[in-house]
């Protein structure tokens, strides 16, 4: 499997070492590849030279994915860095750190979009979302928006009953529930999520013309927020980036 590494900063000499590392990894698994914005899939991990000018732009970017594992090189790494290395870089230790995240996946066939939930294996650092009760067009829109927020593994349950079946098969980091579905009480489903052995980190509800009472109910149930249907792109982007 290919592991896409987003590289930010670094000197020409260090870039040469990284390119050599990527080329040599072709002979082994996992295979580490340089991620570029032209890739259709998001990066699996970021390698950032915190002493570079580019790092400041990356850390300040509103499009930064807060769920992406970050390995830093240099001084004064942010608190959320998963690992930090000083200069001169110990490239062997760096590869070992990457392997600790991804080497266990070498013999696994990972499918991020197709198949039943029980057939999917989730790489470390990858977050999983469940959509419950949305029409097909709405689900497709939310999938696209989740992908932009760095969440590419998404299951779509057309009903709450089907969503419960999915929840019995795997853990979800983010659950988005439509209260506009034809089912009688989607709020009961939202309430049940906090009783799971491993509750989702973030629960978001979506409603048509939400009232103040609707917003209060979402808040009382510990939801991250409430989306209005039809979707407001700015509202969706802002909320999903926090999920």
C-alpha cells in the first residue's frame, strides 16, 4: 500500500534524503510516497520542518486538517505534533516512527469507500464518519465536504435502523444525523450514541428550518453543532473542520 506523506519545508539536502527514502521504500511495504495537492486522496501523515517559513503558513492555514498526524523536525514544535525530531535528522528513526504508524497495515487490503463496514480496516490516523437518515444527494454532498476536511472513510445509512447495524460493526469518530428523515424519533438515536461503549468523538445533527428549541436540544445532547438543511457551505465547512 502507498502511504502519502505531505512534506513542508526542509533544505535541498534534506529533501534529497527524503526523496531517497521514498525511492527505497518502493522495495518494501508500506511504500512511502510524496504527497502533492494534485493527488485525489488526502495525505496520511505530514512531515513538517518547523524552522521553515512554509511551516508558519501551514500551521496558520484555516484549511489545515486537525486530524492529520504531524511529525515535526526542528525546534518549537506545536503541542499537537505526534513526534518531534531534532537536527541533524536521524532518518532511520524517522522511518521507524512512520512504520510504527503504518507497517502493521502491510498485509491488509484497505478500501476506504466500498464494501460492508465489517470488511473495512482503518489505518492509524484515519477518522471514520457515519451519515444517518440523509437523502442520496445530501449524503453525496456531505461525503465531499468530509473529504475536504480530511475524513475520507464514510458510511451512509439511509435509515436510523441501518445506522444502528453499522454501529454494531465498527467504531465511528463522527456521526451526522438528519432529524428531517421520515423516521419518528431520530433524537432517540442521537441520545443512544452516548451510551455506546466507545461513543463517537463528535455528533452533528441536521434539520430543516431549525428552531431555538431544536438548537437547545442538540446542545443538551452534547452535539458538536447543528446544520441547516438546505446546507450552507460555509456553515458545513466550519463545523466539519471542528469534527
